[in-house]
């Protein structure tokens, strides 16, 4: 049995697939789900606190311009940051740097395309998807060699 089979089995048994039921099933070391969880409580607690810190950082919002009073995230994480171990940058600085802005835009387009893939069957969103397909994403500039 694969981990996917195990999830299917839980869903068929319970009607809805719920995370607590998955964890309950995974506690059995012979379950194909078992290996996907950290069972050392100290390590799991530390990882949970890191996730809480991520959520806290993501909740921090700012208003960048008075003409658009809609709050936006104060900090963003770029893909290049993730490759270097992770971290968050102030949104204002990212938006004012052409390369970082282009990277953030590319990242946003990828996320929107993932939403399109996930909800592509909802014809009510067809105009949104069509608009997304028209967005031109600037390429990141390459550093010049001396």
C-alpha cells in the first residue's frame, strides 16, 4: 500500500479526509504514512514553532501608498532566498529593485498558474485565466562579466 492508497482508504472510511485522522493512522510504524512525520517530540515541537514564526511573519501587513490603502504583506520570500536557506525581505525594497521585482512577479505568475491548474474546471474563472495568459513577465537581468 502506498501513502496515496492510505489517504484514499481514510477518506473512504470517514467520508472526509481530515488531518487528525491521517496523523492517527500514521502513528502505526507499519503505515505507509509513518515516514512522512517527525515522531521525535522535541524535533517536532521545534519545527512547529518555526512554522508558527513563518505564519506570524506572513500576517504582518503594511500599506505602501496612500492612493491604494489595501494592506499587503510587509515581508516576502523570493525563490532565490529559499535556495540560499530561506528568509524574508521587506516588500518595499523588493518592489524598488528591478531584479527582485521581476523575480517576485515571476513567482506570483507561477503561483497564479498553479491556481489555474487547480481550479481550471471552474468556467466562471475563464476570463481571469485568459487575462493571466496575457501577462508579460520580465526576464531577470544577468550580471555582466568584467
